[in-house]
C-alpha cells in the first residue's frame, strides 16, 4: 500500500520541522513537501498533488482560511488545520471546518511533553475522507422536509444523545440547524481538543435556534438546551432519573483512546434514561460509541446512524451498524428532521 503523501504548510520553520518529524515516524506516511505561506503552498499543491495537507491557520500574505476556501472550491483535498492555543485560533479553526477542513490539531504550548501525538492517525484517516463540494455541504445543511410541517413541534420528553468525530463539526451544524428553540434536551460528545469546544459551542449557539452550551457539572437537562462535552478534560455522562436528569463530568481514563468518549455518554444514557432516548452516531473514524449505542438499543431507545454516503469518515457508524446497534441508517440531510419526528409529542385524537 502506498504511503499517504503529505504537504506541510506553516510559516514557522520550527513548526514545520516538528510536524514533519512527528509524521516521519509513521511508515504509512511520507512528507513530500513543505511551504512557508499560501503562495508557496499553491505552487507545491500543483507540483506534488499531495493526498493530505496540514495547514497553519495564521500565515502572512494569505491566511489559512483564505487558502482553504480556494482549495476546497478549485481542488478539494483533505486538510488538517494546525491551530494556535488562543481563542482567535480556535474560532478560526471552527470556521475552517465549515469550509471543508477534515480535522484539527493544536500547536504544542510551553512545557508540553507530547508534540502532535495524534497527528499521524488523523492524517491516515484524512486520506480516506470523502470530501463534499461546497454546494453539497450547503445542501446538507439546508433544512430537510419535515413530514409534520405546519404543526408546531412539541417534545415528548425524550432525551437525544449524539456522538461524532472526524467530520462531526459540519455534521452537527447540519443536524442542529433543524432543531427548534424548544428542542428535546440534547447531549453531545464530539472528539475535539479542549481549546476548541467552547468556540464550537458558541458557533452552534449563533447558528441554531436552541441554546447550545459547553456542559458543566450538575447542569439540569432542559428542553431547548444542547450540551456539548468539554474537549479532553472529562467524559460527559447523564445521571439522575427521567424528569430530574443532569450532566455529570467524570475525569476517568480515556475510553477507546478518547476523553470525552461517546461510549461513556451513550452508556450513561442507557442506564439513566432507558427507552425514553434517541441515540445518534455520526461520522468519525474508529469504533467509539458502537457498544454504547448497542446498550441504548438494548435498553429500548431508538438508535440512528449516519449513512455511509453522507459520512466524511464511515468508521464509527459502520462499526455500530455491523454490531447491530443501529436501528436505522439516515442521510445527514434528513437526520435532524428524523430526530424531531422520533421525539415529537403525539397528537391526541
């Protein structure tokens, strides 16, 4: 099997060296070139035709977002954004996901012993990502037809639990854009470094009708609220009993290599909520969430998986489907409306 050919784009020679060094230890990856700015990058992309690009968010002459937008429009290529540990860097990275970036990593801060530990795995996964053009992505984010259009939505008391990873930022924006202001209480675990989740929650809040927040300890699950697991620092769980459910942040060890873990979230929902829940597993590499979703299905919950054709990475949904955890596979463009259909209060005769 041919190695994944990577172009490293960063205005810092030190950072380019660190990224190239981190990738060189993986025999399945070959760094074929480096570029110090967007102008050099454009020439290198044409000459080298890389499989994956690592792209600095902040660069002179043309920033990473501007280059990414042109690249996705003219020559779609899997891109992993490399971001500074600042609020500005985090916000720009979330915007990059909307433009088509596949994944992100944070630049190491002072005193960090581990440098780009997970970058090689992200690069390997990105090489298999299915990139959708801007037109298709915009279509996926547009509201799908609601079979109950014309009748006001009223939740039926169910809780929605969603898990996602690679490609999940765009997928979650699409799903939540369908949710009304009185959506069912919704808990989400998205694999994402801690520095990005606050910006992501804020962006979801601006673009969606419900209130979207980073989950906090003991926060009560309420109608019209969406709770996003804080990246890296803790697992998000649901505790309590129906009618008095709360968020719990547990600082346990990583599960399936992740903290927060989708399996941990789904498992807690199966225990605390049982049949009064809808579990949804979206795009992402690996298998996190599959066993937890099976626990939800065994507890009587409705379980949905994103369809292969609409996934950036058909990894987590595939494992869950093959395990028998997914009751129904649904395209991304229809997922939001379907969740609402399953959680809508039944109209009395």
